[in-house]
């Protein structure tokens, strides 16, 4: 029996959509990493019960960290972007977490920069606070070991391709690391939005939006570039089509990044019939009812969507590009 709701929320479901396509579905994925990270900090004496944990978030990590703090008797302070919705604001308030929402900004890079600057201001005022650094501290890898151990027996033998939004780098990087400990046949496919600098697509703008949670306008230290075999860059419109098809065809109601991952996973499965392809569904679709699901009539048939195969990032183009990364080191981002 679970001792706290966070443990239940963090436990994923494994759903076989067909014989070679599997969905790893979370209610809120980052609860896994936040719970393990906070537990590790407590066990190692870095923080104590009652201390304040601080970080920046566009939404999901704010909820995850607040739950972990609730579970372990900690205080929580979040510097949030305007994407933190009304429902989450209410939950954080009831939890007792402090949320500072930044003023609206059309420039994502500026928004992230301002949030980091505000973190430094808070630390100057409260040096006793602990900054979680979800984008840079690999303690956020720890919680995914248990997930990897659940995947291992469920997918059986044979080649496994793991597909997921890169974001902070923790989920895909950790799952690949742990799964590769006892099987060499794990390939890792990262999914990115156009405009994200993580793998060098900052020069290609998506007129709709940078998909929240799987891209960045600043470098993230937790991204292990050399772990990835393949990259897919997917536009908002294509991801919308993937999300709608996933719900219509398989009844999986998930977020926009999942729609992008589902498109990439379908393509990788078609290219390698002998491999099992598992894609990550990081959250539910509730935050995307108005921006995605209410626009379901705009969804293109997924079979009509084909990625442009590119050999370098200068060739990247909307709505969907694919590149063999081949575990290249890439540009290792500096600490920020």
C-alpha cells in the first residue's frame, strides 16, 4: 500500500498499443524524479525536514516538487512561468507552496533567463534555501531506475527503442542508462520542438509554440547528448495530429509532447520491424483541452505525415525532421 498519493501518481502504466508499440503512461512523470531527489537529499544530510526547496518551473515540475515536499515535510518555493495554469495554482496554494509567477513574456529565452535570475535573487536573500536545479543536477536521474526495472520484464527480449521528449534530459537519459546496464540493444530516440537549442535547432522557429517541457532556449546540464541515437524535431501542428490520433485510435489522453513522441515512435517502428518501440507519455491531456483537443478537426491524418531526413541541422525544416545523431557528444552545455 502506498504511504502517500505522490507514490501512486508517480507509478506509470505500461500499455501495449500493438505487438511492437508500447506506451509508458504517467499521470505526472516528474513526480518520480522529484520524490527520489528529495529523498536522496534527506538521506545524505544535504537538507533536513522543514527546509525550503526552491526551483523554476513551467508547470509539471512545480507540481512534482510540491508533492515531494508534502510527502517529506519540506517547504516549497517555485518561480513559475505563465504556463502554470489556474488549476495548478490552486493546488500549490492548498499545499502551502509559494508560487511566484513571472510577468507574461513572448520571448521564451527571456522568460527562462528571468526565472533563473529571480532564483539567484531569492538565494541571495535566503541562502538557507536549497536550489533543486532540475535542469542541471543528475540526482533527478535516480527515480527512473525503478521505472527501468519495471520496463525490463514487460518488454521481454529483443531490440528495444525508447522514444521520449528530451526536456531536462533526466527521463530519457536515465531510462537509457539504466536499461543499457544489462542489455546492449537499447536505442534512444529524442524528441524536440523546433526552436530548442538543446540539439541545435534554435535557428528554426515554430510559428505556433515551443512545446512546453521537451525543449529549451537555454542549455541544460542534465542532457547527455552522447546517449541519443536519433533525434526528431516535430512542430506543434504535427504533435497536435499525433495527440488526437493517439486518443482516437488508442483512447490514450495525453499531453502534446506525447503526441510528438507517438509520431516518432510510429515512424521508428515502421523502420525496424524486429524491434519493440516504447514511447513516454509524460502527463495527461487535461492542460491541452483548449489548445489541442478542442482543435481536433485541424489534425492531419498521421499516415500523411513523413519526416524530412536530414544530415545536418542546417537542413532542419517544419513540420518534422529526423536526424541520425549516432551518440555524438554534441555541444556539452555549461552549468547555468
